C-alpha cells in the first residue's frame, strides 16, 4: 500500500490495484483491516473515479463483514469517502448503509455509526441533514424496539451541538419531549441528560416554556435514576 505514492497512478493501476482488491477479500480480518487503513494513500494516487469503480464495491461488501472490527474500520473511513465522493454519489450508494449500522448488534458499531452521522452532517451541511438524516432518526424512534429508540436518542444527543437553534426548536426538541414519555426508564433519564445539553443551545423561551417543564415532570418520575438526572439537569440549567 505504501508503494502507491512512489509508483504513481499508471503503475499503481497496472501492478498493484488487482492485488489490493484480492487482499480486501483475504480470509484473515487483520489483512482486510490493514488494507482499509491505507486506502486513503491509494485514493490520492488513483483518484476518485477509479475508487468508485473498483474499490468502492469491495468497501460496501466489507461493510457487512462478520468481523465487527472490520465493520468499525469501514465506518471510520466513511467521512473521508464522503468528502471525496460528494453528496449526490454518497446519497445514491452509501447513505442507506450508514443508517443500517445504527441497528448493528454490537454497541461499538452503533456508537461509531452515530459519530459517523454527525461527521456527515458537518461535511455536507445542515440542509443535507434535514433532507436525508433527521427524518430517518425520527422514523428510528417510532420503532417498537427499545434499542432503536435509544439509538435514535443518542443520535439526537450527538447532533444537538451542531444543528443550530432552528433545527433544535422545530425538529429535535419536539422529538425529545416525545421521548420523555417513553415507557423505558433508561430512555427517560437519557432524555433528561439530552435536555440539559439542549438548554445550552436554546433561547430563554424554549428553556422556560418547554425544557424546564419537561424536566419538572421527570422529577416526579417513579424511577430513581430518572429523578436523579432530571434534578441534575434542572440544577445545571439554573432552576
């Protein structure tokens, strides 16, 4: 992999590209992981067009690899791909894959997928997130599965600092307030923590009219942890 910058585009394509593709299918995950970690250097040499034609299909295949560390490596590579591919190509080929990782059985994969979504919104912009990501997060919360609802909340929590006051007010805060009535205590106390974060980026009207009343209701919750985090949030906000 390290020879590509030295050989240049033509010789890399002639002598190395087929080998890279074979190594991406190696039976040992350590080999696949090492190839993935060096793809950036190769892409700089062979260019975007060839990447999308030859390496990208292999990357998509590895994204569903049984070895979770391989999937994790691919997720960490996605933001770089996004900057190189552009939003149109990304929407066509990779966005569904990125959202599917939010439902992975491995916590580390779901966590990385949430961080990946935040990076994508930072790369492509808030309007792109409104059109392509935020509606899917809302759909994720409407699932009957506790894990999906929790992942939706964690995704919102991750995005709160970057989306701006308007998105917070019109999209995220209504969703978080809905989550405050979730039947699962773990979700409710995470809502309290998220509301504490939202308050940092909200105006007085939202804090006094929506955030504090929701936390006050959670303060009367039957669950001890929910009460505790609601109290801590209200204290932090200044109630």
